[in-house]
């Protein structure tokens, strides 16, 4: 790869002037540098365009549409954004196709009733509501919704559970890693890479652990996270099951799983992580001021743990890890403005790191519980 970054305006101008005999005046502002300057600017522009062309032609450095064009080498396309599917609870029947709006100001989204659903309260009516705007924004709001057109007898409408998490368009980094994996791991014929590629391509899936022969020969366990990197809802788990190895008659190759492979889709268990800490504050800061920022910082760390939950850490087998480390929690706390130091960190009442179980029979992911601070 040619280093085109060296061809700057100043470097090019100096190369041009070096070809002019020293008997001529080459000082700044003299006729010769003044005449050569515009050409140096043009040549620098050419070098920049060539440099961009070099970057866009390589998987490791291409972005946007250029990366999309390279993805076909591995038979891949960028995952588009997918809409969230939520559970709506009403006090009266609503027509399929009815539209509703969330009540959160400028961030409001519209949802459409697509199918009747079931729920625990016999006096309520339940419907699947699909966000009209694809992406993770459809996962966030919980609360009352308003019909866009009047519905007779309807006086209560609530947006509640996430049935299928919405997902944003695949990022360049995620597509790049998936392409590299496709070219190096060679998904084929029901190997682990093949299961990962198929399951991650299902709308609403954010991560999957694959356990071969977890319950004897011919068995495969798929543990699934939603696009929000929380344990997949039951409906999403069933969608994965039906796509990979639909019941009844599992193992017959009616899904993407090869004939003879009995596949079980499931969701991991959430492990609540309660954090305690003694903090030293900067002058003028109070615990109440830093409480929420600290919770957000720890939650962000746990999210990063869940995002790496499905990465195989073994070079010769299958092993996963999603452990929570006190040192990382400490770093999250002291990174908050107003916090000088943190000591006495506890996780679920203990002073040791949390080792979460990752096996064919049980998988765990960490979610934030209570954060108790003392100054």
C-alpha cells in the first residue's frame, strides 16, 4: 500500500522547487513559488483522493457504501434496521391497523396494531403493536398511548412489554467483523459459524451463544439475546426456534439446521448485580448529584459485558464468559465527574469479582440492580 499521506502541499511544493536551479529566486512570495503553488494544491488533492480510494478498497478500512460493496465477497449484506414489536393493553377492542402515538413529546413514535394477542387480565384486550419507525427507539417508551383516529369506547391504552426488540441498522464495525468472520471461519453445513450467521440475521437478535452436543450427540443449544442485549423475550426465542429447527419433528432438517441436529433455542438468565461503594467526593459535590451518573456508568459497563457475552474465548473449543470485575466497576465510578476516589466496592454483598455461569445447561448475563453509595 503506497503511503499517499506524505504528498502534502508543502512536501510537493518543495519537490517542485528542488528541480529549479538555485540561481533563481525561490523565496516565499517570489514568482516561482507563487506559480508552482496552485499546482501543488491540485496534486495534494489528487493524492487525497487516491488515498481515500485505497481505504475504500480494503475491508479493514472501508466504510459506508464502500463496505457494503465489499460485503458481497462474503455473501453478506448489511442488516437493516428492524421495528420493535410491543404489547398493547386496551380496555376495548381496537381494529387491526389502528395507529397509536406515544406520549413523550418530540421523541414520540407511532405504532400500528397488527395482531390480537393474549394476556393475564380477562377484562383487557391485548394486541401486538409494531413501531412504524424501525430501530431501537421503539424499545424505550413504556406508558400510555393515544389513538391517532378516534376509537369508540376506548378510554385506556398502554404500551407495555417488548415482544421483539427493535434493532438499529448494522454499524460499519459490526458488518466488518461479520465479513472477516465469514471469510475466515467459513460458515458451512451446520458448524458454529453457520448457526451464528443464521441466528444473528433474524430481526431482533443481538447475540447468540452456540453449544454443540450440549445434551448428547446431535444436540445444539442456542442461547439468545435480544437486540437490546437483554435476554430474548419468549416470542423472539420461538421465532429463532422455528427458523432453525421448528417443532414438532425436530431434527428433520425443516429449518436451517442440518438433518439429524436437534436444536433448542432459549434465553439466558438475568443475574442482578447490586453494587455498594464508599466514595470520596470533590468539594461541593453530593451523593445525590453523582448517584444517577454513577448508575449510568456502571450500567454502560454491564452493557459492554453483555455485548461481548457471545464471543467464543477458546481457541480449541467452545467457551464463553461474561464476568463482572470490581476493578472495572471502580473505574466506572471514579470516571464520573465529582468523584475523587472509590473504595470498599461490593458486588452482591461480596468483595470478589462475579463469575457468571456459561454452560450448555445455564447461561447468565449481568443486569444492574441497586447501587448503594456512601460518602
